[in-house]
C-alpha cells in the first residue's frame, strides 16, 4: 500500500534587490502608460520624492509628496511619452532600503535614473536627461573624421576650418549662446555647447583663460579634493595633486580651452544687454580690444561665479585711513607686508586663507570675527562626507565621477540635512581638541542652525564656513590674533576701532566681507528691472540664517529657466559646474533645434536679492 505524503509548503525565497527594482519599474512603466497619475503615485510613499533633471519637466525640480507628483504628471505626462524602464546593473540593499540604477526614454530624449525603495514603495526617484534624440553628441561612432581624403573641391584642413570659424563667429555669424564669465563654470558649459553643436562665445574680462585664478593671492589652493573637481570630458591626470594650487589649475583651464576648441574671447567685457521678446534675442554690447562689438545671441548665460559682486563695506572713516585697504578679491599676497601690521575683517574661507598667507610672510595679523563660523578640518571632511563618493577608495569600488555626481543628485535637498547631521556630530567628536582650543581662543563656532554642517551652509547661503587647511591651528595657537563677537565702529587713520572700543593698529586692512548675490550681475549688465523679475539667486528657502523661506526645494534660478526668457545662471564649485552644465547645455540645445520644452514648476519670486 502506497502512502501519499503532501509536500510541506515552502515560503517562496525573498525577492532579490534586482528583482524588487525590476518589478517596481515594470509597475511604474505600466502606470505611466495608463496615463493614470493615481496609479503612479500609489507606487510612492506618501512623503516620497521625485527629483527631475529636465527629462519630464524641462526644469530642475523636486516634487515632494504624492499630491505634488500627481500635479506634475497631470501637466506633463501627455507630452513626455516615457518608456523603456530598464534596470542597469545590479540593485543593492542596505538598512532596509533597496536602490538601483535604470535607463529610460521619452519621446525626445534618453535618460538615466535612480530609485530607492522602502517596503516596496518609492522613497526617492531621480530622472535625468542624458541626450536628445537626433541631436546626440558626436562621440565614439558619431565622431568627425577630421580629415578629408580623396579629391574634393574643399581641401581645407582642420586648422583652416577652425581659423575661418573663429573669424566668422561674432562678426558675420551670430552665436546662438553667449556665456559671460570664463572661469571653470564658463569653460565647462562651453565644452558642453561645443560637443552639442551650439555656436557659443565665452566672454571674460581677463586676457587668458585661467587668469581669474592666477590673479588671486599667491598661496591659494583648492579646498576641495581632486576627485570632486574634474572638468567635463577630460579628467585631471591620475598624478594630479589632491588640492590643486591656483596657478596649476589656471594652466589646466587654459589648456582645456585650447584642446576643447572653445570660442573664448579674452580681454572682452560685456557692457550692456537688452532682450527683444519679439525677436527672441539679446542685443549684447561687448568691449573687446578697445572696439565695441554687438552680439545678438538667443540665449545669454551669466557664469560669473556663484557669488556676485564683491561686498565692499562702507565704514565711517575709511577715507581717512593712511595705509592700504582692499577687498579680499583684490588681495594678491602678503610678501609686500613683511614686518607690518594687518587687520582682516571676516572669518570665512578667504579670511582664513589671507590670515595664514600674511602670517607666513611675517606680518602681525589680527582677524576680526563678527559672527560665528563653521570649521571643518579638510581630512575629516574628506573621510566622513566626501570619501564615499569622491576618493581613490570610491573609484576602486567602481564609483565613477558620473555615478558619484548622480548619486549625490539623487538625494533630495529636504533629506540631505538628516544625512549630514550624524557625520558632522562625528566630526565634532573626532576634532574636539581643535574645537576646544579654538573656543578657548575666543573663536565663535557653529555647525549650522540645525547641526547639518558645511554643505548645507554652502547650499543655503554660500558662506559662513572654512575648510581648515591650516589656518585654524594658527588661531588656536595665537599666531593669528583674534577679536570676536565685535564689529567695526570706525576706521581710524592708523587702524580700526571695534564696537567694543578696542583699537587695532594696521598698515593694511583686508575686507574679507564676501560677495553679493549673483543677481547683482544681472542688475549691472541688464537692468534692475530684470534683476527684480528674476529674483534671488541661490539658496533653498530653508528659513535658516541668510536663507529666507518659503521652502523651494532646489537652488533658486541655477541651471534652469528663469522668469526672464533667454537668461540663465551657471556657477558653483567645480563639481556643480561639471555636473549641471550637462543639463543646462541640453536645455539650450533643445531650444536651438526647436524641440518643444514645456517648463513645469517655474518658481515664484519671493526675494529680490
């Protein structure tokens, strides 16, 4: 007699991270195909985030929560036609969060994205445009031949064609785009434009590319590490120093302009710009080599740096000072002041660097700190904050510069403080000895309004911090003198009187008082009316010090459409110049080619500057 034994039921094996992401992408694609915003948003957590870099919105925007996502889809989905949601590589899981990379397409573009899932629902989604269909960069199999073999009528070589193009552009041929500012931001964007086939001129008042770095104080080095600072298409060599000296970076920028074949007009100053809405173009007056030239671009980009015009203070008695007084932007080094006395007004990056430079040249230097400053030791910052994405260790784990940039971009600004607070708490613990000695010297320290540290200060206000590469030890040890918690009451013929009555003797006063909003450049070049129309540049609307609300969720007016048609702002550190130039370039290319670019989420203007 045969006895039948039913098999013991087995629980199915848990789905791998890759299967979980693939299943979510399949459901997401089906919901998008159904044109049901309700079906789409049910795949997100109630407080989930969708950050889009121009692929769905033709904007740089973060949608926070289901209602915001539904609103965007109702406005945009019908014209986007997304498809092809495909997992790229293997997904992973850590601390209950499953994350993976994917590729996709829209009707006019190809894209790449990243998703984080918690409990099967989307916590964060990033979608980015990588290229426009039919207008791809001429790379790899699409590259130019470079030489014309055979018997053709046009026997011009590369140099002939390049020389002719340079002679025509801006004279007999108008550029589609003009970039005002030839620092790292301007040349990074110029390289993108060149690769996209957008006729572009870069204007800079200095004669040579890199002069904006060469002309700064002698000891200046980058405070960000090399892995964070590459330019588009052409990374620094693998023996490049971790912190690039200013003149070495300047030479690299000059080489980059030449090798990338950028139309760089050195010694050229943009004097005025007026937009004609009927023609859809700018009339831009340029002074070049003593000659006034009129350019008529469709698109105008201000790449004059994240900071605007120098904040030059006006203190009583400045006109009576018998020594030398300069803003930090005009300081060239301390060698000429050996054996003299100097006062530096300010306590952020430039102030620290200048104090260190003066001390190293034998100057008796005093820092005047008017408000508290965040200090991050460079080595600690690299290990705790940057190292996971931008380091030799990250490269060894397969995290390329592009992947690092997109990983950083995938974190919504609303979430970023909660991720940074623990890192900066650990920094405060590790470097407690330095912080204790600074406080004992009277230095006023902070870690931001909410303890989130340097990067959030940078994003919210662009100031209020110093990456310590040595100057903090000089203050803690008393080699650089300090007066803190005071302001300048009056400049005296032989020095400075502070608000507490202290008088400091000085042969040199350096005003390290920062820079105004980029909006100031728009007011100077175009008009105060246009500057007001565009509003404040930079900041998130966090409601923290110098970053007034309401919350906006993205940096104001950066790398995306503004309230002034045809006007764009491009700037930031080398990382931001590299990463966001891609998306700014694609937006301008699309407009040049007549691709429809319906912008969603153009923000209201809440602050003028």
